[in-house]
C-alpha cells in the first residue's frame, strides 16, 4: 500500500487530516504521530485515556536494544481506534525535549513503515508535524527527515488562504532539495489542500509550483471531534470530511502506483510537474528503502493484534 507523510509550514490541520485518513481507510491503516514538537492525539482525540507509558518515545529506548526489541515494542505501543483493530495509532511524544533521543531511531522506524506498507498491506500515514529549517535544509532534530526520505508521497498540508500560501512557499524548495538528494525524488512532493479559504486548487498549485494531490473539505464539527474538543457529530458516518479523506487515499494510492511503474520503466514518458486538474498525477520515483527488511523488523506484522481499542469509535 502507501506510506504518506504529512507536513506543514505552520499548524494547518496535519494531525486532524492524518486521523481522518486513517479512520477512513478501507484497508488496515496506521497513523504514526511523529511530530518532534510533541503529539496532540493523547490529550485530544484520546481524551487523556492513553498514558505516557505508551507511545513513540519508548521506541527510541527499544531500538538501542536491537531490531527485534524494536519490532516487539512497536506493536505493543500501538492503540486501536476501531473495534476490529484494523486501524491503529502510534501516539506521539509527550515532551519536545524527547525529540533528540529519536535521531538515531528514525531510520529504523522508516523501515518498519515500509514493511507495514509493502508486506502488511497497510495504509501508513505519518504525521511529521511542522517543518523546521536549519541553514536552508530540514532541521536534523526538529524534523523526522528519514521518515520523509522513505515515504512514497510527502504532502505539504496547506489551507486555501493567501496567508497559508505565503508561509508554505518558503518550504517548497528545501523539501524538493531534500527529497531529491536523500529521498524518493522531488516528484514525491505535493499538496494536501484544506478547503478553508478562497483559493482554488489550480491557484494553489501555481503559487507553490506543486501538484495538488488531494483535497479535504473544511468541516468544523468533524474536525473538532477529531481534535478532541467536541463530541461526535450526529452524522459522523456520513461526514464529508471522512468521505473525502477516503477518496483522497484512493488518489494517493494511484499516484504512488504510477510512480512505482515509472521506476520499473524509467524510459516511459514523464508527466509535467504541475497538472491543470485539481488532483494531479505525479510521476514515479525510486523507493529510498529498497533493501529487504530484516526478519526481526518484519516480525512486527505478527504482533499488531496487541493494540488497545478506543471504545469511542
């Protein structure tokens, strides 16, 4: 399936979008809350029902004990968010001061995400949070760069406002350079548009010189529920946000598949960088993590039934 990383130039609904996509997936799905600035799902969506004893930080400790320990810890720190256990969340950091401890763990986690997608059939959505730059490049501590390197697609989450575009414009070139030099290629980069403003998809695409790969409507009631600031709307199952998130995942899966085909057949004609349609068709790029996963890491697939279930969904 697909590994999709969501990032932003400023708080633009990355976590809410990632959660909507995870809940809407028609396949097994995982949301990894990997924002170095700290996670919000624990206090928000989970209403403080998940303690600090569960989550991302503990994987840094396990990784130092070896890949097998990481695989076991990864599965045991997931939290189920539906009754079937097919949709899971890895809660994020409780303190930004924990972020430096993950610097050597990000590459191993990127491989785990790859295994879940390629061998487990999971839709993996990575909440990588707000981007931080250092000398024009992604900050080595404040951005989980290896997760972006290994993703099939990296989406810059942007609201449809001039203010959001002004902030996002400064992030596009560093992201392009990063994905070109160390990731799956610059054409992995696109926009997830939050339709909370007057700008249309083609205007956003032209302003950022990036394809709009998917769009989500602005639906305050459902967004507030996912953020943990309100109860579930009466018509949650018919939510336009969740329905659009399901459609978006389909577009992203198709885009990732096209990129994989172009990797296999590199002489095929490439599509232009910017498409005129609201949902663009990016050209494929080679996978950054092509090496087979270690058996110990692949063992995480056998342990995914251990996640706890949140009864609210």
